[in-house]
């Protein structure tokens, strides 16, 4: 799925997101419906978060793990009352659906691929709540993170999810794929009326790195386990009972450490290094960069990386072909939430 890098000027789009509101394409998500009387029992047995106690109108973030505890997929589950709406990543959509179907053996539940039916976009920034209140009467500030509601935006039926993609107040808007062009035009006009702007991936990448939000496929994937990726608090419920991969998750928790960790980095130059750039301490290679971008907040490049745990403390200095890199604490801004972020 190719998303636009920018619409006009990356710096202007970044400012709009920080100061007003930005509209951006989240078409890298795919969707599936889960129906049937056993849907709760089935999903709860393979999902790292608690589905059994998820109320209608609320969503939760979690992971699908293999028996070795490695992350196969990041999954968002939204309870619509009589069914679940599942959101996952397009780049592994076929594998995710196949993995979900693998366990649909004895359960009275039906999984339906909705990737051709549904699509999404998002708005975020200080004016996002005011925009939605004016446009459809939805009080976003009164909703919990990942709570969702059916509304009409410009006579277009859609589902709005309170959801932050870079640590500010935001909402994902899910609608039928055929209606998305009209929905984009409706929201783009509303965003402009609030002095906001449409935003591409370049500005979004800077914003989410400043907020310390990892992207699936870039900063975590099937090569890592949740504790290495820093997802052990946002994506896992430790009281829910058994699920695939739980034994490894509990073993790591009881042991209290992993050999490598995802960290934030501040580079000495404005040019971000490429993903995969090696990091070293002295003459010893100790990690690699997963993603990076220029940070307007720090006026330099920042990024994420996996490094050996003994080099993961903030303040440490690492070396790379792109120059020196300081380990920093993320998020950079107090507005970034510790709740599950997309």
C-alpha cells in the first residue's frame, strides 16, 4: 500500500499537526469481521490482550504471537456488540488472516475478510475534537482511547475511533472503501476551516518518532518478542489466562530482562540514517537502526533502534556511519499518551 509522502510542504504539514489539525491516509490498515457465539472464546485464546471483558463500544490493542513468543501481527479489536471488527496491517494481511483461520477449528465463529469493503483515514491535532464536535456532534474528549462510535460525516456513515497516531488528540475514521474519496473531501474542507492541512507520511514519521510510537514492519516484527519491542505494557494483559505464546511472555517477565531493547536515538546530524544502519560501541557492533527522520522539535535526526540492553540507558553515546547517536527517552513531548497508540 503506497501512501503519499507529502501533499505540499513537510514542515508546514508538521506545524499544522502540532498547532491545529492534520488529515492523513491510514490505508496501511486492513479489516476483517469476526462473528459467531464463540468469537470471544476463540479470539481470547490467541490474542495477548483481554477480549473477554471488552465492553461494547470499546477497542483494545494486542498481538498475535507464535509459540516462541515472536510477534506475527499487531491487531486491534473493536467490540460492536454482536460482532468484532479486527484491524491489522496490510503488509501481512494474508498471513494474519491465515493465522486467525488456522485456529478456527472447533469454535462456532466466522472470520470474513473485509479488506475490499472497508478503509480508513485519520485526523489528529489540538483542534481534532472541536472539528468532530462541529461536524457530527461527537464528543471525542469524553471517549476513552480506542472507544468508537457510529456517526455521519457529511451524510457519509462511518465509525470514528478515538485513536492517537502521534501522541496528540486524534481519531481514526473507518468507512466503506467506495465512500472514502467523498469522506476525504468532506474532512479536508473541515480541516482547512480550522487552519489545518492534509499530511503525508514524511511529517507523520517525524511526529510519531518524537512520540516514541513504533510502526509494525519497521520497528517490530516477527524477529522480536514483545518485551524487546517495548510493548509489554500497552499490548499484553497478564491476568487474562492462556493464549498462544504466553509461556514465553511469562518466562521473560519472571526473568525480568531481555538481551536487547528498542530505544530512541538522537543523531548528531540532520540527515537521518537508513534503516538497518549498524550501531557500535567502540569496535563492537551492538545494534541497528530500525527507522529515523528529521525532528523539527530537536532540529536534528532522531530514530529508533535495537541495542544490547547494557547500552540502552538514556545518555549513552553510540557510533554509526551516520555519526554519533545519543540514546534518548521518548516521547519528546508530554502530550504523548502511554495508552496503546497506533
